[in-house]
C-alpha cells in the first residue's frame, strides 16, 4: 500500500490510525461474508407477544421507576431530505410544461407519485406557505395551465430561490399542520418525549446531525422553546453531536487500491449510521430510547405511541432486575443445580441466549464464566412490527462463530441473494424492525458499558459507488442496530403498526398518522 507523508498527515488529522486503514483495505480484498440465517424470528420463537395484562403491568413498572431514572431520547437526524423529494426533483428535470400536458406526462412516465402529490396538494403542511410565495411572484398564477402551476409550486418549494426545502435536513422540514401552527419532525419529537421521558419536570433529547445544520437546529429550538415548554409544562435539555471523523472509512478502486481524489488525497467517506454507536457510547443515562427522526405522528396519536414506549422500557427494567439479581448472586456463591436450571431457563426463554450443547459437562468455573460473559452486557428491547411490505431489516436467528445461534436484526443487504434457501428464510419473515429501541447501557454495579466492545466488526457492508464516472468500493461500518449491537442481549417485543410512521417520501405525509384532519 503506497502511503505518502501527505496521507499520514491527513490520517492523523482525522484521528485514524494507519493500522485501521490497512485493516479496512484487507476487508475490501477479502470481502464481507454474508450472514447465515437459521430461521426467521417469530412469535414465541424470538419475538414476545404481550397480553393486555402484561402490557399494563410493564407500563406501570416503568412509571413507578421513572422519577429515579436518568433517561434520554437518542434521535439519529443526520440525513438530508433529498431522497424524500426524489420524484419531485425528477419531475422538475424531465417535465416541460410548454410542450405537453401534465396528464400526458404522468401517463407515459407512469408518475403515480406525481399524481398523488397533486391530488393531496392542499393537505401538505407547507401548502399555504408555498402559495404565499407564489401569489407574490406570479400574480396570474391561477390563469396558468395545471402543468405549469404544479411545476412552479414544486420549484418554489424545493429550489434555492424559493423555500429551498430540497436542501433542508429532514428534521427541520414542515411535517404537520395544526389549526394554529406548522410543526417540524424535530418539534414533534419534543412533544412525544414528554409522554414517556419526563422525570422531575425535564425531558432530555440528543440529536445526531450534520455539522452544517447545527446552527439551524439551535435556532429552531430557540424559536419554539417557550411555546413547547408552556404547552407541556416541561423543560427540555437538548444536546447535539456529529458523526465523528475518526469513523470515516477509506474508499478503494475496483482492484482494491486506495482511491485518490484529483488532488492526490486519499478519499474518505462517512462510515454510515453504524458510526453513531460512538455517539451513543458518549451518552450518560440509565435508559436510552432510540427512534429515527422521521418516525413521528400528529399529537392525537402520541399517547398511544408513548404507552408502547413505556411498555418496552418496563420490559427492559424487568429484565435488568432479574439479570442484576443473578449476577450479584453468582458473585457471592456458586448456584445450586436447581438454581442453575432456573437461570438457564430464564436465559433461553426470556433473553434468547442459546447454551452450548455440552454446557452440562463444563466445570463449575467455566459455567460461571459463561453466565457472567453472557449476562454482563448492554441490553436492548426492540419493538417489532408485523410485516406488511414496509422496508426495513428484520429479526432472525443467525448462525455465528462455531455454529452458535444468536438473535439479530439483519438487513437484506447482509444476506446472500444467490442462495435460494437463505432467500426462502427471508421471505418467511413475519416481522420487521421499525427502529423502536430501548437500551440499558449500565451493568449491575452501575458502571457504563463501553459499547465499542460489543460490535461485530465483520458485519459491515461493501457498496459500489462512482465519482465522475469512475467506480469505487465504499465501506459502511456495521449498522447501528445490526452489527454495532450484535453482541448485546436482545429482546424483541411485538408492537402495533401504528407505532411505525416513517416519512421516506413526501407523499407519506398524506397518511393518517401525519394528518390532523383526514381526507373527507
């Protein structure tokens, strides 16, 4: 590997070691093996379905403990909204209102997204704001053809000379419209956090954002702070962080040589959302709630969402209490055979931890080592939603090192698409991961785990990208809720589809979860 003095200087500035660079290049050379699925996790086989009584009990357990807990909501919000507007940008690039009617264009382009956008136009939260601009700039707007009207509307909404929404971070886009205000996803996360994360009159939230957006987020919070605190009676502690430069990864050419920019510098790329495990690791809290920036609802549905968050947190506390009790007991003495059987049953049935087939032949010392190493780990309780065709990774039983079976969240990109058996398991999945996670990151002594110790470094992704027509290989770090949490204790709980309301495209804002008044 041809490393120059300039390369060494750049690497040091980023806080990355040369050994790490060489390791990444070796990963490109060897490739990343696909995961080996044993089976899909299903109800009672990796996914817990709670009764109404159990839900109520867990909710109350969390509520009774809340005032003594330090909780925080962690919201990955780094992404720009560009992909939300993909269909609209394409419309601006390909539609010529001077040459063809809108109906003709949508028919031959099969532009169903544009049709839906047009039908729901007045239901979007930003409609009035865009129209105010348009009426000012185009006094005869109402006399224009339908195609030109829509083109000017989209252009005013997205382009720099208009509202410039195309360059906004997703968290600061208008998501909802109430009778007296328009709210962003960022603001809705504050209201939602009040429902399950308020202790002693304060709610704490942490957003991971792009450095370029920090000022905009800070301004947005100051703009709404008094209003939100007055409505909720809660003080907010908002913090931000950025994806760390030391988590960037090198890119290589198609023959695995360091890819260099035109000025000769090695090309580094952001390591993907898996890099955010470092940001998560920096937080100090008893319980951390994780939820994506675009998964919010209008306020009339927020109580239901909050209740399920409390249920998941209650499940975490219930599990933690039992684990901590076991670890403290085995610190004092070797458990009896009867107690050992009880612990084994709890670990297998409640924690989805599979024991070695020859565990009974282990010495007492090795048995205790296995229990400690298996139980003394960070814990995540993840909501899982019944699969109705929505995108997202899912829960699976996976064959790991030396054939050990573990419960994981797996993305389709990690699976060998050429293996019919693996594809069959994928198709039989009943649930998917909506990123609805509650984390316990302290051990039974109250000490914080170092989350970097529990990453499966082999669970990253290699993707093919291009710069100015030249192909390159890019490396994404193990995903935040995939490989980055692979060695956590994982408990999956079924939650209803109503808790999952992401906005992946602009038209998702027309769904009922994002509408104060539904279509008549």
